[in-house]
C-alpha cells in the first residue's frame, strides 16, 4: 500500500498543508505535521469528507443567490415607485410655496446635523499596537489615534517628562499603552548582517525540497588511513604530497556510487587541528570514524567521537587495515563500546564496516551504508533560492587573489552571484568543481572553489548570496567593521603584571618595550641592559628608544605594538597619562637602571610582587592638645572629611608641608577606644613615636590597597 505525505496530498488538491491538517482533524484523522504520512484508507476518508462538505455547502450557496435576486427585484420596484412619486409632485401645484421652502431648509439642516453626529470625532483606539524600539511620542499617538499633547500630559502624570519628538523606551511604551488598555507588542527588527536567520529560514523551509547528496566527514587518529581511504575513493594520490603523510588542510570531494553522489570532507587528524575538525563536523550529515584494526582506539579517535556526538549526526565506524596480519577488529569493537558505539552485531545501532583502504576491500559496502543512512534520514534542500553555505578552506594566491573552497548547503550558487563570506564580500568570478573543471552553477551539497572575494575568509565562515552587489557590499562592510571593533575590544594589552601569564599562554615570543629617558646615554645603557635579559627563550624587543617626556605618540605606538613603556627619570604628560589609562597601556617609571632590569626580569619569571597603591580615607584637624606625663601628646581632633581608623597610616601636615608620617598609637571617642571615627565627629588620637602635635595641624589618614592583577 503506497503512502504519501500530507503536504504532497495538499499539493494534489491545490490546498495549503494547514488547510488539509484542519480538514483532517475535522474528519477524525490525527496527523502530527505536514510531513506525516497517510495511507490510501486515510486519503479516501479525507476525500469523502471533503466531498460531503462541498455538497452540504452547495444548497446554502443557491439559497444565498436566490435571496440576492429577491433583494435586487425589491430595489428595482422601490426605484420605480420613487420616480412615479417625483412625477406626481411635479404635476401638483404648491399653494404654500414659502412654507414648503422653510420645511425643506429645516429638513436639510436636520439631515446635516444627523450626518455630523453619525460621524465619530476620533477613531477608536486599537486593541493591539506593534511598535519599534525608539518610537517617538508623536508616532505612538498616531498609532493609537490620540493627540500627542494628551500623551505628553499622561506620561508627565506618570512621572515621565517628555515631548512630542522624544524617543520612548519599551518600558515607557508598555506603561502608557497599558494605561489605555491597549496590548503592546515590540516589533522584532531583523539585522540583515546577522547570518543566523538566513540559515534558520532555509532550515525551516518545507516546500519545493529536493533530495541532495549526503555530506560525509572522515575523522580519525593520525596515520589510521583517512587520506588513504579518500585517495582510493577519488583515485588520486594525495597522501604522498603532504608533509609527513598528514593532511594539512580541509578538502572537499564528490564521489559517485550507484549513480548517486556523496560529498566527502577530509578533516585533519592531527591534534593541532582540533578546531578545524570541529568546523568540519558542523557542516556534516554523517561522520565516518576510521580506526586502524592493528592500533585500536587512540586519543584523536576519542576526540573524533566527541565531535560527532556534539554535532548529533549518525556515526559509521570504518575498521581499516584489516589486511594486516596483526589486525584485530573485535578489539576495536570492544574498545569503542566503552564510548557508546556498539555494533549492530552486538545489538547496538552503530554500523561497523571492516575495510582495507589500501586495497579497496569492502569500500563499496561502506558507500552502500552511507547511502542507506542518507535514504533513512532523507537529506533535502531547496535548490531554487539564493545560495547559503560554509567555507571549507581558503587561501591567498599571488596571481588569482583570495581563493575559497565553499560547500553549498542551501540554494544554487551561480557564476556572477554577489555574496558575503564571513567578514568579506565579493562576486563569483570563476567557479570550479573538485576536479578543477569550470562550472556555471552548483546545487546543495556541492563543494566548489571560487575566486572574486575582496579578502581571504577563514575556514568555518558562512556565506550568504544576495540579490545585488550593492546589498552584498554594504552588509560585508558592516560585518567587517563590527569584526574590527570586536578585535579592538578583545586586544590583550601586555603589562608587567600579566606578562608571565601571557608568556605561559604562548601569546608572546618576545616582550616589546618602549624606552624614554632624560638623556641619550641613559636610553642606550638601558636598551643594552634589557636586551641581555633572556628567560625561557623569550627576548626583549626594543620597539622605540628616545629622549624626552612620555607623550601621546608613545602611547599610540605602545597600543599598536602591545609594548610596555619604561620611563627613566622622565614623566608622562597629563594627556599621555589619560590616554594610557583609557587604552590600558602599562607605564613603568624608574630612576635606577638595575631596578628596571630586575622588575622586567622578575615579571618574565612570574615572581613580580603584588603592587599596592595608597588610598586617602580622611582628613582630621587638631583643635586642642593635651600633654600627659609618661603617655605623650594627645590631639583633640575633629574629622573634617572621610573617616579615620585605628590601623590607619597618618601624615602630619602643617602649612601644606608633610612634617611626619607614621602610624596611630591610639584612637578614642571620649574615654572609649574606637575602631573608626567618621566625618563630623570628634576624637582623641596619639601618633606612634611623635609628640610634636600642634593646634591646627591636619592629620591625613590613609591605607594601602593591593592592585588587582
């Protein structure tokens, strides 16, 4: 018994899928979605129900037509009567002409008044308003059919002072609309430079879909035979041309089997290319994990399994090198079962195929299994739309410019199409397939190599084709500017505090330093001394060395080169200091060369002591002094600003000159010891090892705070 899907039946009877689902529900049939299948009995039941409904509606329509005819007849009769009446009126002479005229005037006046009363002065307010972020008061007033002045008044009464041209936030819009009993809904503005919604729309499309070739990623441990398998499949010896037999890039190829195409992605198997392998899994439908029968499960095999599981795609295990005498496929099956890959022979759902990529043994069976999964999963795409897809690899050619290998995932890519790829844009000038043959168009799941991009994109970037070059250029430039802004924000400024961590992360192989000194001799001596420092193979790179104050140009250079500025007997200008704080540039000021060398060397070794800064907490004025024998001088004081604590450091300031710096010996409120005294309160205090406190002295309280590194 043949089955068809709901949406296919809908097409046959020229109705939408939704209409068919509603009719099916009314007929007592329950289909979960338009993709649900229906058998012949269900199709007949639904067809009978629709026919019965059509017959039932037919008498109603005929009755309606009859009533319309009757109405027309009545209208004609009335019209005829009206004409006769007018003729009679003309024939009859009017004796009281002035009275009739007066009556006529009154009648027309009443009619005008009735017409005015029947027309509403204001349109009724809508039940629901859709608004955009930043809508003005005047625009909102227009939407709800009210005067802007009324909205301004009502908002003011709610505590929101505004005017007609002022933009309102979403909270303010919702508050005022709730006051009028109107439902508010914010309009979702789609960002054209955000690629996510293009792919979501294509993914959710259910009409005009056609079958596409499955995209298969081959993963596995290094030297387990991934490239040898692909080499056999496409009959080209690639392995020998690659460094050390390791695949250096992601390639994409199409292989024919049973008059059907399969697209293969070759992800590198070496641990250094984990990120690229993850990108390969993002665009794939099926993952083939190659495991050597004589070697078993290795670290990168486990990585490949985790990537495939994260991508939520079917997994086929190809147990390779079964031609070797030491091959043990059962051991491989045992080891993989620990990672949740259980063979169908053992009651699991993972397909295992024993192959020899070198001799081509059972490779046809592997292709059969791939096509079997493709049939079950039903991989489909809409070819008649603008193309979307991903970058498999990209490079810069000296003669051709940027060359990108793209995998078309939705739609059809054509020569001359304007597209945005990652953060760059361009126009497809030349397009060639995996064999190097030039082609005019490429449908879903087809890998192609194109030229015509402004810059070289990155592997894993997405591409979107647009209607015209102007749109593509504007969106490409917008994405490029956003990416540049993100890079600026993410710039990791090097300071002596984070220097060791930066070196450990492998972000630096050399430490950039800018030297500014008071004299040329000092600058040269400091430069020579710093260049002699070498810690774990990291050398000092003197970016710039000059005489004079640290200025804004030095800060700009330090930011661009990620350098640390060392000032020797010089100071930064106020503008330079502000710019350094804003840009996160580290400035170190010294007057002893050995201190500079020691600080940078210890920073490179990760032994830099924590940095402390002084924070003034308050000022206290001495208003009276009391000398007590065997105790010392007590200062009767008043806290002018901030606060003073028992463990505060203090400075005695007299006539704006610091006389003494030390620690408090005691702090009291009346006769009781106090831990802290705040502004506006009196206190008594004594300073350790200092008794020369005088009236009107200012005591400055401070403590040291560690700077977070």
